[in-house]
C-alpha cells in the first residue's frame, strides 16, 4: 500500500507526462493529417492522463 502523498505525486507526474505524447500528436499533424500519429501518440497520452487523474482522485478521496 502506497501513501496518499506518493500516489498523488505519481498521478500528477503521469498527468504531466501525458501532455508530451498529446503535444507530439498535435504538432506532428500540423502540416498534414496523419491518423496513425494521432492513434499512436494521442491515445497513449490520453490513457496516461486518465490513469493519472484516477490516481489523483483515489488519493484525494481515500478515507
């Protein structure tokens, strides 16, 4: 079992780390539309973001 502070910190780091693949997908699609780049990087970033927010939520609302 992990302490609340550690889980909150890891969740926050995952949310921040999820911005990198999302930014790669957005900036890589600027000149041309490339759905493969959106799927490969964008979905990975969104999943990391959701996991990070889930970890933050469970750490905040744990009794």
